[in-house]
C-alpha cells in the first residue's frame, strides 16, 4: 500500500485525535503521520490524517472551511463551554425556536471570536487548556473568523437545539454556543459535535477505526488532491528541479502538478515560462 496521502478517519467520541493518528501510523507502518485539524476528545466525525510526505500539506489545507452538526443547550454555563465541564451557572429559561432562528441570522458573517479558556491555543508557548486546568487564566485574544451559515435542524427538547454550522477554519463551535446564548440573554454550552466536512473531504467517505485496523480502507494519493494541470519532467529535469533549480517550460503562468516520470514531486509555479517547485512532496 502506498504510504503517502490522506486517510479519512471517522473518529468517535472518547478517542483523541492523536490516538487516531497513531493507529493509522501503526497500521501502515508509516514513519510520519499527522492530521488536518484536531477534534476535541468528545468530538466525533471527520479527521483527515496525513501520511508520509502528505504531512507537508498541513499549511496548504489549514485554512479550509469546515461543516459541523452540533447540539447546544441553553440556560447552563460550564468552564469548558461544553457538557464535560464544571457547571458555573444555571438559569431557568424557555428559549423559543423563533428567537433561535433570529439569532442564527445575526451570528453569520465575519467577526472577532474569543477562543475558550479550555482550548489547544498556545499563548507565549503555553497551552490554554493546560493552564486552565491548573487554575491559571491565559490572556487570549479574539481571532477573526467567518460563519457562513447556521442552519437550525431541529429542536431536541426544551432549550436544546441541533444545528448545522459552516464556518472558516479556526472557528470554535463552543464559542458560538456561548455567543449565541449571550444574544438570547442566557447561558449556553455545546452538548455534542460531529464534523461532517473539511474542505473537499466529506464524512461519508471516511473509515471507522475498526475498518482501518482491519486494513479495509484506501489512501487518497497526494496528486489527486489538486485540480491542476500536470507538467511531466524527464530524469535530468527532475534532478535539476529537486536541487532547487528553475526550469524553462512551454506553459502558461499558473500552478501545476509536477511529475518526474510517474513520481509526483509536488506543486510547481510557472511564471514567464520558468518553473519552480513551490511545494515539494518528496
């Protein structure tokens, strides 16, 4: 099995993202594995795992949009902004579907979002959630994110609603629960979360951990991840471009997939008939 590409994992609650990555790594006997955006321990759904040279794609896919299904409970506040945390406040309320729909519209667009204290965000080399567990407050700064759509899927019970949220990378769904609740003049937490999309990757194409352990899965090869035209190089050209040299090519300006024979070298940029690798994958 080719050990360079991406494995789409359907992670279940209770398993850390790193544990899922290590299972893929062990099954494939790969030297390097990573992921394209962590899921919380209790989070479920799509976790794209990079294998081999595909780990170099992290920055390329970092800014991809994501879609989640999530359930919010209003009238309660916890220190983690989710159901796993310590209850800080409770309020007797009855949030109507009409008000929820109104706030869904108000919450879309570009905005500054404050991350949760319990998050993996690093401030001056310190991980926020590790500091929070020790009772230390980390001074977090708001980050610009964009929420494209918050779609109300259903009302589960009193004060409990399930949504589909499409947003930019780096958005904290727990913070959306907090901020939405504030607009409803109450508290709010995220009860559960399921990631269904990450860029062009979809949960329906993902494999369970059991399927992966039993080798019932496929790796998406790196070259199939990019919708660019290809440039084929001979042996001498391949050696030169891998040594950092620029090649003269008969091609228009733009980005291309670059192959040395059958070997996918990475992405190249052509400018004024000059080709140079901008993302090397070997």
